[in-house]
C-alpha cells in the first residue's frame, strides 16, 4: 500500500516539475534525464526513472512534431535536432546556428532498417551493423523519400544512429528521421554540456540535459563516404577513425577513394 501511494506521489511530482519547467521563462526549458552513465544508460531501471524518461521523450517528440528545434545529447556531442521532413524546421536550425546554407545537415534514425528508406545503400548490411549504432556518420546516396529541401545542393546525405538510448528512442517515437547538427553557433567550439550553449536556449523549444558527455575530445563523429561501391573516403576523422578503418578495410576489404564526391 505504502509503495503504491509513494509511486503515485512520485508520478505527480514528476508531472508538476515538467509542467513548471515548460511554463517558466524562455530560458527555463531544460528537462533533466535521470542519472546516467557517460554513454546515456540509466544507472537504475526503477519505475519512476522509466516514467520520467518517457515523459521527457513525449515532451521532446511533441515539440518536434510542432515543427520546433530541440537540443539533445548524443554519444559524441550535444546536438540541435528537428524533423528532417519539415522544410520550415530545417530552416530554423540554419537560422539558430547562423550556418552557411551550403553546409549539409545529417539525418539521425533509430534503426538500420530506416536507412534503406531514406538512402540508397551500396554496402553490405553487415557493414552497417558493425558501425551503427556508434559515433560514425555514413554518407550515402539519398533516396527520393528524403525531403528535397534538406541539402538540395547534393545527392548525398550523412546518416547517424547515435549509441545513446535517449536518441534512439526519440527517433523511434518520432517515426521519421531527424535532421541533426552540433549545438553551437557555427564556427564556435562544439559542446559537451548544456551550459556551453546557453545562448541558444531561448531559440529552442526543449533542452534535454543528459549531463556532461563522456567523450571530451569534441571531435564529433567520424564521417565516411560510402556512396561509391567497394570504396570509402574519410570526410572527417572524428573520434572513431581507427575502429572505423578497421571495419572498412580489414573486415570488408573496401579501398580508399580520395576522388569520391563529398557531401
């Protein structure tokens, strides 16, 4: 009896705290994830923490479905995300970052199967499974299902599945790809803590606080072009270059192609 009453009280307090955060000043839109390990896993899987995670996910999904931009933790850096299929939301991301319109945004999905909908894959599925989820962005030929207003200047698109439970679940609940880029003003340092991009808070609908991200290198994901069959080219070395090269060359025998088109 006591445990049931305590759980109901915890649920009520959780809803009040989320409502209060949403109704405060424009800079008070921070939703704190339950205590986690550096890679985003919950330290304790109790019911209250699971419900708290679900409430934060729902709030973030609602903001995204409303065409807003949100700030989220990933396995490498904090990012700005919006629905990739919403042209207006994509424009907001560029405006918030002050980003050059000729610089592309990657997309983020929750499952490998989704890559085949939005990209034309020229490598074995096993290769994808060796690299994703993880701190790697795979550049592939885009399919006709992807929003034509997203990176209209290139036939390629970078795709990510971050190794972060919140981000994977967020993509799954949205049911469509997210456009994703680092949470910082263009040309400024990438961020691993929400307070490092506090100047952007008033311009986003939600800031999801996952704590300080474990990878302090700030290098971001390793970006590799796999759009040419049998070949690869490294666009950005990033934080996972050595293991990525091991998969590409040693396990799957791909050859480096320095002439392939870059996204």
